[in-house]
């Protein structure tokens, strides 16, 4: 019981502020990408902030989360340094992965974010392993695993769900259904209606759907699942509907998506929705605008610092392979 | 109880797996096992009795789900446990290769060292003309050797098996341990006490001065038998057991070649691109002046493995093939020695080597 009480307290204003930081950060990344400043691809989670923030808001600091190459939001939601993430994306000194991971592998283990995995579906079995260790050690820690709709079609999804359910592990799988498997609509790639929810029964799990653009709804549904997992009631599979406001990666304009569909989802953008709810609850518009101004200044400032910083020390390329710090393979 | 170092027990290679696991599980409660059928000992009866001794929270039976097995091992290692995952046949790494190559091998590096992965992947490997054929008979060590971030162990005797497995479990990095299935029945009298053989140190199986034979796993036995035959012909072979491919004890090979001037590398896998190619390239680049004859590789055939005994014999490595390779080298000696002597005359160190010989 005490475990649950240590979970982060967060009201809608707090959730909104966290989403806003992610939104302004990702917009900055998009802009820097267009200026040719980002080294390598960058998959933006613009429009999907509510899932990351809502889910992270129910976790204990020692809980583990794990995600995909579209993982900036999930790292930020756990409290990772936006400056260190941007340094990683731009290949500057001080990168969160020391310049060795890049945009697709943002990780902050100290903050409980065990990594962004870029081979679709590969991290679902790894999440099972984190949860397995939690169970063996009776730590009451919970693992939350975010994955995309496309991952529900890969074998690792089945193996992971099957084993998690079989061993009744404390892991909550959250499918971020952003409607597109890269450039193809997910509806064209599944013989069922819902990529994750329609498969839950195969593992003896309850069907759980949530509006992934409603941060409070995500907080409630994921929160219930996390509490159940912490109690020892086993895993959950949640499907959260959302939409990416941009293409698959920053290089993709997303032109294959019908204009009406884009407009329809733009109207469900989680940030304006939270903003409207805060206004309706009596929050002063000037206060809300001040939060946005502060956030823009924060992001702009950290971007300037990163842009002004130098590259990583070239010799560090040979460190971090082995636990002894080196990379030697022979005498 | 015998004192440490006393010869007290006859151990099979199969038992040695259990002994190594038992020793480390007793020593470190974070060591946990998972794999298919392992609570009943597994297909090769290497884990018999461990669930009874350590309980179900230390020994976990899994479905036939190799990706889940290695993913679970990786996640648990990230969380601080020391999992030992059994992959029943090394051939099955092919169905979970993403976990091995893209996740387990690379995550420490890609995160700038934020996580360590102290885990062991172990299981039966190798051909040995046992009728297992193409999909259950491969020696897969060299698959892993292409990938920085993986340590690779392939023991040749029961004592080596127990000691290297223990070292692999204690290692802070991911280690693949290949257990040759044709060796499981091999017996050896081993000393009592702790089994621990450090990774990255080759074993001198036999001292010799005419030719260096380098083996791994079952081919060490082939090299030893070949050395016996060659000794009767007056050829003195130096036999090295590499024990681990990563870390590789290249200095042991180079030092031996400096004395013998001749190198035969014996590997069971197909030769198209085996671990022997890596070993021989090191010697060719770094010890060219020591050589008096071409480097020779004895390898498995470059085809999928057959099953009928007579067909197996065509592609498998054997002591006879090693002997033939050495005889061929010795025959070539007059012409190549002249070239070698010329090279050595340009190198003070080379002259010293020649004098020693």
C-alpha cells in the first residue's frame, strides 16, 4: 500500500506543463532537423505526448519504462535532461548516450527509462525480463513498455505477451496506436480491427482501450494497470489511440495521409484539449500563456547551449563496449 | 572432502555444466536459469537437479520462445541479475539473433555505458558426425565472432567446461558458451575445489617445436590425436586450445608460431568464413617473418551438414585430416624455408627465432 502512495502526484496543470515541454522540444528538434543540424534520423512523437506523460505520471521513481525509437517523449516524461537528449541528437559533447546511440536510442537508466529500441518489437521481451527480475526480487517495481501499432504484427510481441501472462509478471504493455505502420495505415496490415486490444484475449488478458490523446484518461487507465501489476495481479495490455502530427520520421512529410484525416486528428490534439480543460476549470489564460513562454525560453536556451558546444572527444569512441570500459577483443 | 588440487572426481562434460552452474548459483543468489525443459535437466541433461536444489525462483522453464528467453535474460541482466539462458541447440540462435546481435551485444555501447549485461547464453553446439544434420549440428561460434560486444567461449574438456562456465557467469559482459554435443559424454578426473578458468587465455595442451596446431572445442581433441600420430613420424606438434574466441589469446598463437614457423588452424565450422580466418589473418599480418610454410586451415565442408555416416565423414574434420595437412606442410618445407630464411636474414629477431629452432 505504501508503494502506491509514493507515486507521483500530478494534477492536470502539471501534466499539461510536462506535455508542453515535450511539444516545444520536439518542435525544436523538427526545426533543427530542417536546418541540417540533427545527425541521422529523428522520429518525432509530436501529437503523442499525452501517452508518455499520462503513463509516467503514475510511476514510482524506481519503476522502469522502456520504449521505441520514437522515444524522446518517454525519456523526457521520466525527467531526462532535454539538453543531454538534444546534445545526443546533434552529436555534441554531453549527449545522453555519449554520442553512441543517437535519436533512436535515447536512454536514461538513472531516471528509470531503460532505453529506446529501434528494431520493431525487440524490446517487448526485454521488458518481460525487467519485470521478471522485479518479481524474483519481490521489489514491487513495475515495468511499462511502450510500443507502436506495427509491433503487434511481429513475433517478439507474441512471445513477450505469452511469457508475461504465463509468469504473471508486473509489466504493463502500452500500444501507442498512431494509426500508421511507418507509411502504411495499420488497418491495411491487420486482419482484426485493433492491433493490440483485439489480441489481448489470446493471452487471457482483459481488453483495455483508451483515448491516447486524453492525458487524464491515460493516467487513469495506465494507473489502474500499474497498481494491479504492483499488487501481483499480473500484466496488462493497453491500446492507446493517438496520431502523429508529422511523418514517420522528420524526413517524411506524411503526404500519404488524407487531409480530412489529418484535420480530424488535429482537432483531437492532446495539448489544446488539456488547455481547454484547464480554462474550463478556471485557470487564467495569462497564467497558461506564461507557462508556454517559460517553456519556449527554456527550450530555446538549451538549444543555443547545445549548438555552441563542441563534439565529443574522438578517443571516447573506443570506450563503453565492455564493462571494464574498453573495447579490446584480443591480446 | 579432498583438499583443493587433489584428484577426487571423475566428471563428464555434461556433469561439468551442472557443476559449474551449481557452483555459481550457490555462490551468488543473483544467478538464475531459464530455458526450455531445464527443470527436468533439458534435452542434454545438463541442468538435472538444479531446480530441486535451488528452487523454482532460481530455475525457470520457458515455452519454446527463444526471443522471449533472451529478451528476459537481457532485461533481468539490466535490472542487476545474472541470468543464464539455455538455447537448446546453437542453431536456434538464428531465431533470436536480433536479441543477440542488435540488443545484447550493442546496448551497453549504445547507451554510453549506462547498463551492463552480465548474462550467459549457453547450449549444445557442434557437428561431431552424430546424425543431427544441417539444423541441429552447426558450430555457430563464428556467427557471434563477427559482432563486437559478445564474448565467446567453447570448452574442450570437462574441467574446462566447469571452469570457463563459472568465469562466464562471473563476467560483467554477455558471454556465449558453446557446449559441443559430441563431448557431453567425455570423462575426466578433475581436481576438487573451485572451478574457474579465466576467459582470454589459451591453454597449452602439448608442447612442440615443429608445427603449431590451434583448436577449439572438439577440434582440440583432433589436434591432440593428430599430434600423437605425427610424433611417431618424428614431427613435434605444439597444440593450443583457444578456449575463448573473444577475448582471443592471439599472443599465445603468435608466440608459438615464432617457435615453430608453421601454423595449422583446425575448426569444425565451414571454412568460407570461420574463426580460423581471423586467427590466420592475425598471424599473416603480425608474424609473416616467422613463417616457413603457408598457414593452413582444416575446416568443415562448405555445404549444409548431411546425415548419412559416409557423407558426414566427407565433410567433418578429423585427426587424419589434420595429420595430412601437417605432412603436406612438412613436404613443402624446402622451397619455403629458403624464402623464410631470406626474410629472416633481414630481421634480427627472425634470426634469433631460426637459431632457437
